[in-house]
């Protein structure tokens, strides 16, 4: 599926981050001309080590998506824009809602305005999130499920997603959005739980410490990052995806407790403590979630290839070798 | 229903505008202590003439809801906040999306942050819009209908509405939102169609000119401003409304052509031309819309009292006397 990108110009916002850097690796292999935009804000996902080994085959532009002038220049002449930069922490969005708004709403609008004016032929794939569904009415959650975000981050990501679809519909830009579930794998942030709770679990496990499972009965689906990237690449190259929003899910559906057990098994040891859900998180807890992603499967032929057990094994292997680059 | 407001401190954003000024008149009659915030930006709805006769019984504060410092001070000590300020023009939101975002998204978040920090006991009623539904899947549209905004204004109003509900749910602020349909009546903007197309119809009719009906078959419901204000007052004083979103509709459901005919009849003469929907509007046209507002009726005992024919008659009477103050 990478063939379509040979010789193409590709811009990735959040390009030094978890998903962005893994995507860059795939695109570099495909001989795409890749530019990575990243702000390298310490609390977010960017890390120069993420592109170790490919640093000479990508162009790195350190700037923030809130910098309209930078983005206006960078979008020009691109064939593809993978728009992955975002503030992802739900707690941070509650403590500093305006910053979340600037990144997840205002910057998105200015990126789209830049594309409309200066790069109308670029195909745009936006990384949205299942967080915008809120607490599900039914399972699995399909794309027709009502949107009821339970935090500022969810509201803002919803607006950012809608801008993309609107600009597709009204201005004829080619844009689509993927509502990602819990994405995990090598190069994710493990310093803390800002990007995913699996990150801090992996770190603590490898440091020989006990990690905490909050609640434990909640059902989730997880997407190994290479499967997520398949979805990004397939929707980017497929016109049938334009103007559409797709769930990206993962197999199997598991409880948090089962996930913790799988992680400990993959590590051949380790321990965790089950803890009551903290009150401040309880208010924005969504209970069970897993995605119906048949729309994506049918539209572009995507399917996940990596089981959770295998994905966790590969993730641990990566951090066993490189943990010191991430903490 | 105004009795609950006697002696209470009430802040109205957009207080010199169409709905805000009519609301102020009702609250002044009820002996509330009313503060009106308005930016008086010429393209928006504020007009000092709107408070002619009550100017000595309200406090007027000329400032913009984007001015965080002003809002932080003004919300303090209020019992009620009617949060009506907004950018309402769909075309303006497409031509200058960032300004729409600043007013309808960022300012809303900072108002809510100010309330959370400095006025947590104030009850907040937010003026949302039926525009966020987009093109209806079914009629009449109830509050469970999916949200699919078709313009930047709709996306931004949706985010603003969600912030209000979120702050109710997470922080215990008392807030609710009304999704207003086409509101009309004395003190609406008639200079152009920025607030409502009925405005420019009324102006042209009274100037003896032909007005334009775009399309004509589209069904709509209209809410006479005094009925809209009943909804604002009832939801403000009723705790059962907290955290909820309500449609506000109107009777009867009519086509745009029927509306034009009713307006001409109310004026005892006048003419209009039926015109094909302009291409630039067609892309964001939503077809038929009318609201199911039973939730509001059941929750707070609201019902509309003014028929469209009677409302149009009163509106024309107002502008026959005062048109020169509005053009």
C-alpha cells in the first residue's frame, strides 16, 4: 500500500510524535519526500529519537501548528498532509482548556484555510479520536453513534474533525478523518499517561515497579500503531474516503484487567495494583468502548494485522532497548 | 414567570442586540438589576436604540465577550447570565472563520472559566442554534437528532454549546442551552440578512422595494421574540433545565413562500421575487427544518403564544415607526 507514495511530497504534522514518526518510517521506505513538522513541546509526543536512522531521509521543521505563517509555507506543494498534531491529554484539556482550543481548534482551522488558499490539491487525513463519542449508548460504536464528548479535549477534537469534513464538502478539498481508538506501540510516550495509559504501564513495568489499573472491568479495543498507519495510508490514497469519517478499532476487545495481564505475560513477569477509579476521572469516564470499524474495512480494504499480545510483545521489546530515550 | 427575577442580578451578553434587548425590557419590568454587555460592532446586532425608554434602568457595559478581563469582572456576583452574544452570519463565518471561532468558541470557554472561578452560583442560559443540526434526517427535528453542521458557524456554535453542558456536568455550574430556530420580531437587525433573512425582507418591504425569496419551498418554523424570551426565562428559573439542551420551535410550520405571502398580507401590500438558490448558498442549504420542542414544553411548561401572522404584524408595526433607527 506504500507504493502510491513513491516520489510524492508528504507533510506530517506531529511528525516527530508517536504515530507521525512511525508513519514517516513507512513513507521513507516507500521513497516519499517527507517533511515532519513538530513543536517538540516536552509535554507532548515529539521526540527526535523517534526518527533515529531515518533523520537524513526526512526534512525536519520545528514549528508549532499554531504558527500560521509556518504552516502557510509548509503546506504548499504537498501531495498529502497527515494532520496528526494535537493536544491529547484529557486532564491537561481541563486544566488549561484554552491551550487545547488553540491547538485542536484554531490551528486546525488555519491549516485548512492555508490548504484552501495555497495547496488545494493536497489530500488531508486528520487524526480524530473515539473520545468524541463520550459514554456509548450501544456497542460496538459505529460512526453514526451520537457525539457527546465528556471533556474539553473531546469537544475541541470534534470541532477540528468537523472543519476537515466541512472544507471537503464546501471547498472541494480532499479530506477525511480517522477516529482512532487506543493506539499503542513503539515510540509512544511512556513518560506519563498523557498520550495513553499503556505508556506509563510499560514504563513502570520495565522499571520493575507496580503499575496501577483504574477500575479494570472497562472494555477497550487497542490498535497497534502499524495497523493505525495502514488505515492512514489506505484512506490517504483512496478517493472513496474523501469527506468521510472512519472508526479505527482493534482486536480483540479486552477489559483493562485482561490488558494488564497480557502485558505482564508479554513481559514474563511484573505486577500491578487494581485501584478504585479516582473521583476526578470518574466524572469523565466513559465506561466500555469498542469500535465498529466495518465502514473502514469496506471502503478501503483495511483490517488489523497485529494481535494485542503480539503488539504488546513488540512494544516491550522496543522499550527494553530504548527506554532511556523516553524518560 | 418574571417574578423569579425581582431584585436579582442579571447579566446579558449581547444585551443591546435583538433578543438581549427584548429580554432586558422584560427583566426591567420585573425589577431585576440588569447589566447589558455589548460590543456594538456595526455588523452585529447591537443597537442603542433597542433600549430606548429603559436606558436609565439598566447598566450598560460596552465591551466584547472576547475581552477576558472585562468578562471576568462582569460575571462576578450575578445570579443569572443570559449568554446571547454571538457571531450569527453563516456567510461571514465562511469568509472570516477565525473571527467566528474567537467569538463563538474561545470567548465562550473564557466566559465559562470566569464563571467557574468567580461566579460558580450563577445560572447560565446559552443561546445555541438549530443550525448545528445541518440537513435533517427526519422531521420534526428533536434534540436527539445527529449534529452535522454545514458551515463554520454551526461547528463553532456546537462547540460553544457543548462547553456549557460540560461545565454543568463536570464543574457543577448550572447551565443549559436553547437551540433557537428563526427568531424574529421588533429590534431584529433589518439592515441586511446577517441575523435573519426576515430582517432584510421587512426592510425592503417597508421601503417599497421587492424582496427576494431564495427557493421558496423550504419549510421553516419561526419563533416570535417574546416566545423565545419566555423560553429563556423559564429555563433560567427551572433547575430541571440544568445540563440540558432544548429546541425552541414555533407555530405554524410554513414554507418560505407562505412566509413571504403572510408578510405581504400583514403589510397590506408589497412584492417579492422568487429566485433560484444561489450556488454559494446551495452548498450549505439544509432543506426543510422544523423543531420538535416537546422536551422544552414538558420540562418547563413553555408554549409559543404568538402566531406567525400576529408576530409579523407586530414586527411591521415596530419598523413602520422606527425603521430609520435600524438602517
